[in-house]
C-alpha cells in the first residue's frame, strides 16, 4: 500500500482541496496529470510508479494542476466537474481530490448531470446542469445549429452536441455516463404520449412524423428504442418559473409567468386522477404543488369551471403566479409530493375558442394576454412569433381613446384587451378581449404592401400609406392594453401577497416578459422593490427550467442540499459551445478565397483593431467565446457600430440585417456610464428593459434611440464574464477614441435567421453582408476582412468620336479612370489583362437549380438560384450533425447572363474552371443574332454596360461577361484567380 496526499489547484495557484489516503499503486493508474512534488524527491521504482507518465513518489503531497481552467473567482468544482473513470480524464483527479476526514478544504461532489430539454415544439433547446454543484454547464437552442429560426422537433443531434461540449468533460461518453436524470417538456402534448407508446415508430414509418424522431439519442427515456435513462416531464409554466428563479439571487420572490400558450389542463387533470388513458411516466405539474398559505383553488384559480360545458375545446395555461423560497437545508424544499421551492399563488387558464386541431393549434383564438398580442402579430406580419416587431411598430403609432368608434379610426379597434385578470370571468371589470374588433381590423397580413422605407429614421415626411397608419395604430393599441392589463394584474398580486416572504421581489418570465417596453413600464410603476427578468425568459429557457427542476429533485432524493445557483452578479448566460482555435483556423482556411486574415498577439490588439473601425463609423461582427443563451446578443455574437452614426442604422437594416426600416437597435454601455446617457429604472445586463434616453444625448445617439425616445439598454460590467467582458473592453477602447461610451449592439444574423453560432456562420455573415460589415473579430484572436477579388479593373471606354487625341489614356477620363486607368501614355487595362484569369465554380455551388421570373412583356425580371452550402460544412470533431440537410442557399442573380456563365463553368472541363479568354469564347461565335441576344441581356447592369465596349467586342459581350464574373465572385459562386 502507498500513501498519497493530493491537492487540486487552479492555474492561478490557489489551493482548493486535499486528502490523504492509502491505495495500491495500480488503483491510481488513471492519474495522468502534470504533477509537482513539494518535498520528497520523485522516484521511479516499480512499486510506486503511477500512471502512464511513470511519475511516482514516497511520502510528500502531490499537487495536481489543471492549467486549462483559467476562469477566475469561481471554485474549481463549480466550473469543471470531475467525472469519469478513463485514464487521463477528470475521474483520476476526482479520485485524488475526493473529500477526506480532517481536510480543511471544501471538496468536489461527484457530478450528477441533469439534461433539460424543450422538445417537439418551437424553440427546441437543451440545457445541462450539474445537480451536485448547481452549475449550468451548457444551454443552447436548436435553431443556432440547424439555422432555422425557432426550430423545433427532435433533439438527438443537439443532445449529442451538448454532451460533446461540456466544460471539464473530455469525451462525450464520459459526460453521458454522468447523466442521472432527463427532464423534458412539450407544451402541445405530453412527451410520453409519443415516446412511451408505439405512436413515434408508427408515425415515422408512415411519414407522419420526421425520420429524425427515430434517431438514436432522441428518445432518452424508457420508451421503445429509448436509451433507458430516468426521465421526468415538467409542465410548461412550472418550467418557466424554475428557469426564472435560477440565479435570481433572492431568498424569496413572487414569480409571475405570462406567455401565449402553456400546458393543457386536461393533461394535468388526467395525470392527477390516474386516468387509464393518461400517458405513463413521471410528470411534475402545477396540480401537484401545494397552495401558499391562505390561498386555494376555489378562489385563486380561474375559471372555476374548466369542464366540457364551459370550455368545449379545453383550457391552457395563460398566466400563473408562484411564491418562491430558496432552500436553506437538506430536505427544506419538500412541498407536498414535489421537492420544489415553489408554491401556487394564483393561476388563470385561457379558454380555447377553437379546437387544437386548428392551424397553429388554435393559438390565435386562445383567451390569453400573450395569445391576443400574438394575434396582432399574425394580423400585421403574418407571423404569430413576430411580437417583437409589434412592440417596435407601436412607438410609431398613437393609440386612440378607448371609447373612440372604430369607424372613425379606419376600422382599427380602440381597445383590444382590458380589465382585471384576477376577477372571475364575466364579473364587472373582469378581463376581456375585443374579439369582434380584432376580426374586423383592416388589412390582414398585407405588410408586404407597405412602402419599404416606412418608419425609417430621418425620413423627410411621415408615411401616409393607409396600411402603415392602420398597422401602427393597431400596434399602439396592443402595446397600451398589454401594459395596462399586466400592471393591473401585478398590483392585484402584490396586494394579495402583502407581507409574504418575497412579495416585494418580482421574477417575471414567459414569452410576454420579452416585451422590453412592458418591463420598463413595470419598473416605472414601482409596484415591487426589485424586478428580475432572466436572460432567456421565453421558450428557449424552458430547457434550463426543466434541468433546474430535475436538479432540485435529485438533491432532495438524497437528502442533500446542493449549492445555490450563482446570484445575478455572477450569472453568465454564455452557455453555448466553445470552439477551439483549431476550428477557427480550419474555417478560415476553407474560406480562404474570400477573406483576408490578421492574427493578433493578444486580445488588446484585437480590441484596438475593432475600436478603430468603430470609431471610423464601420460595423464590426464580434464573436467572443461561447454563444449567449436567449434571444438577444450580449457580446458573444454581436454586430457592433457607433451609436453616434446617423447612417449606420440604415446600413444595418438595408444591407446586413435586411429587415424593416422602422425597427430599432439597442445600445450597450458600461455600467459606470449608464446614468450619463440614460434615465429611468431597470437598465439590465440582459437587454430586458427599455429606459429613457437623456434629452441632451438623444440627438447625439441617433443609431440607438427609438421613435418614442427610449432604448433597450445593455449594462456591461467589467467582470460579467463571457463575451460581455470583451465587450466592456471594447466600449472602453472606443470611448477613448470618440469620447462616447455607447455602442450599438444587435444580434449577429440576417433577416429570418437565428444568431450565428459557429466560426463558419460568422464568416458567412461577413460575406453575405454586401460590404456592410467591415471587420469580423473571432475570439479576440483573429480579425477577418473581405478579400479583394484580384480581378483586373474594367478597361477605360474608348474615346468618343469627337474627342481629341489628347484625351486618350489620360487620368480622369470616364469610368475607367476611377477603375484603374493610368496616365503618362500607359496602356489602360484591356480585355487582354483578363485573359490570364482562371474562373472556376466555388465549393458547394454545384449542384444548383435556377428559376426565372418574367414580366408581361416576356423580359426576365429576376433569376433565383438555389445552391449548396459554400463551402460545404466542415467535419470538425464535436460539431453539430444536422438531423436533415440544411436547406439550399437562395441567391438572387443580377442578370440572366450570370446564370449562363455558371452553366458554362459547370459544363467546362469537368467543372475545373476556364481561362477567361475561353469563357468569353463560349459566348462568341459566328451567329450574329445569338451575339446580339446575349449582348441585350440586362442592359441596365450596374457594371459592363454599353459604354465599356472595346474594339472587337461585338455588341459588348466581353464587357458583360466580365461584369457577370465580378458579380458571381461577390456572391461567392465562383472563384477567380490571376494566372500568368
């Protein structure tokens, strides 16, 4: 037997834990780490050789250093759980540093991973929490990886990605072995009703369900084909509440959940009654929670009658309230049958006005606050999930008086929602929705007929289009009524809670809590002492709530109390995957034909490079570490610009984001500077609240001030962690150059896409921004800019017949001078200078398909191209493996000739490319009529028009081919390289 004292230290050198124990040498074989012996010389005799490294000792302690863990101020076991049994893994370290009697140091618990999943519905997401240490290790939404906004469905690929990117777990198998619980939610129907029966397999076999549902790793419970892990379901609002109190930092709170559609009452009632047809399996739901003292269902749950007669299409969760009390000791969270720190306080079920089989599950006819607001989004934009657009549009309209007749308002109802949600339905002053007014509202789903520049900042005159005026008025009514109804509810709940613990602290969560104007109104109303909105209040946060419920139950089942989640000051919502430098370098190599790369020696150089671009008025794509959890960019995946620029908002909306001109952008500001620029309570590190902009600064920050004089501010602390820490440094650097400490911060994505996730997504954004993004910074290590095409400039046009000889070849003559013509008798660029250019199709362009749109005269007005990814996705270790192939990339070609050039390249030499001279020859032959047809293609091209026709270029064909090649290079459909 040998004796060993081992300590684990962070790379900074602080001692963390230790233990002396006896064990045979062979039992310590997995210990493979960098060791430093403190007093006794190292020996190499066989009896004390430990591990493949052959390092041993007699007596004296061993210090095990883990240099790759660099984050400060966090106990090692909180940030890197030690698990597994394989040689070289954290298991060996855990073995050496396990708790022992008499040790003065805290000791790491064995990890117990709980996987929380929001699946099959929209905003599918996965979160992984170590229940033993209350550490959130990973959280991400499926949309970030599939590149489909609000993507739903199965989760096999996302779970695999999560287990492959957990901090402290070197292998996915190691992480999988540490999973103790899976907790899921699908608010449309019970997960078990699909997975624990033969419905899933039969649905896949018949094509009624996606094949991805049957992928290994999608069903993690004990259903047919499942992984057999313990699985629990959690009802929707309960999961929202659990995600809200995670990290809220309060000892007690009133938790209010408001969203569009929650769990069906029938699911909970059937499970509580033990109905035989109820899905099997463990199901944690509201009806199991005890009521808070003095509260009961007869008086505080609405409507009282949820039966078939009163609600033939059933009821769903709409608004809920809970009291939260933080656990204080082992077993202290035992509430009835549930080990959760929540009790029921009040609940309102929305009566469904349409069957669940209706389109979108009858959502637009649901009798709830969030559903009514979403109905307005559907009416204006044709998208129930466009509530953020409705909020932004509301500032451009004026809500009429509530008693104004609709006929005088162009059909816009004067009110949509009113009354007290806590009053019994039908009683005086009770909540009601103006369904007739909604049904009669004008111009349903005609946003595409609104002038494209409506609401743009700096417009010479307000838009008078009748649709614009109706939509802005309708949005203003919806926003006004949302705020009025919600504030009435919160005042009622606050009064009812009286002096209950936590009554003065509001945790607001659910999809409605994404409305930052509403959150600002709640702060200004001063109903509560403090208001907390988590970084991911919507359904993307459901997975975290599921994991939190599972972690609480796991701890209670063992009679232990895990450490509390981090307080808000330490809550870091940067929980996506970390992409190593090798992945970044491989990505940049794949995109080498289009980008130029600069490596930085340290992060300060990268910050300085970005600050220089921002100070000059440019746009920077900022990718720093792990991606944010939630809908808003916080410095991990951001587009940044100077808030003082009067034009950058138009550049971002038109060229980069390609979205509606009226939509605002948010500012980021250092915490110490917040009061300098903004006024009002509630400014948040998570962009949760709209506050006022100080009048003396409103005109100086045009890029981030909305039409109503507010801004959705992100307050950045220097030690927030994740991408926000780098953002703070960038704010400081920019302020030192411009004197203004505010930056525009918006999500790094284009219209209809989610936030970017991977380095490849970031490069695609740079290349697809049409020059609107000047610089991409990756992990404060690499700066990326667009690579010049390397194509020769267009030649100077020939002189006009009446021009003198002195005009030939001189500077300043025509377009050619600006494009590179030279003076002093030098020969201007000509077709011969293009003859050495090799043109080939870019990776991923083939196969492609195209369609054309013609006008009434038969002229081609638009050419749409569908191609594969460019370049194809990299096969990086641990990368997301899509359940289905990504959809083709849609590209709008500028001219029909562009398509002809692509087809010629696809048919040439097996697709290996052509010299430009050969490519030109492909469009020139002895058929004059054909030449003229090609020359006539899209005479309005921005480049290569008739003015650039060279001698011998019959009909300008060569000039047009040059122009087409330039366009295709810009679109990354072809690669052009100089030869010779």
